[in-house]
């Protein structure tokens, strides 16, 4: 819709460039609000990996009760006829609190486990998120999350992905999912901006940690 994703040089975490993601609310629009970059094939069921990014909210970000997603893992399941794109793990904001989740089990009848209030997020400052996951559709997986270098979540013996072997995308960017899911906006900040830098994935923590990029 009116959203954009742009390369910028004036606001960066490290190096010389970053990504600026913008979304604009439109009361007459009924679609979703995605301003994300995408890497295909980052995981399939049975795999493990690390995934991370640095992000910065605009300095006057209005912390409301609506959800604003910052990163997600997602795949196209439209062949199942019960949905189209389905995300498994997501990382998002509610107010100034960082949330995450896993969705697992049968594609058309999944279970979702939510992890609320993991950390407090500040506006106008850079933050780091790193995830480590063992992607299993039975109760043998694990899921960990670090915020600004501190481990804030570590759960074992859980299902972490859907019971299907297709590859998932890793998306980083502003997905104003609350605007669509609620059908309205809370507050008056109709333009939202988030910067991203050092988005990475790999088999080691260093591959995903923005501070360990060369």
C-alpha cells in the first residue's frame, strides 16, 4: 500500500548503510501492512540455526496497545486451502514490551505458544535481537532469544514449527499487523518508521549477532 523499504546512510547501527521501513495507516484499506525484507530458505523442519538483526524505532514512537511485528519466519501454505502464508515464530511489540512466539503442529490446526514481556524497548535507540531455534514439530525443539546481548528466553522440549518440510522465509521489517487484525488504529500516529541493520542468519551465534559482523 503506502509502505516503503529504503536503503539509508544517515541512520545506521554499524557500517555505512541501513534499511528504513515505513508504514502508513489508511482507514479505507483492508489489506495487510508489510514493509519487510525477505531471505528465502532460512530453515526447514529438523534444522537448527541463529537469526538476528538490529532495529531502531523512530524517536517519537507512540507505544500503544497494538501489535507491531519486527521479524518473522513464514511460508506459503496456500496449497492446504485453510490459509495462505502462515508465520511460525514472530517477534513484535505491544506497548514498549518485546514479545515472541512459536506456532507448531498440524498446518490447519496449529498450537501457538506466546512469550510476553521479554524486554523493554526504547524509542530512538538501537536494539539487538538474536534467536536460536531447533525447528521441530514434536516436543523435541528449543527456542532461545537474546535482547541487547542478554538471554531473555530459553525453552526446551517444545514444538517450534509446523508439520511440513517446506522451507521458511526470514523476514525483517515493520509489519503493522495490529492495524489489520484489529481493523482500526489505536492512537494518532498513522506513520510508523523502524530502521534495521546487520540482519543475519547462520549456524553460529556470530553469524546472527550484529556486533560480531566484520
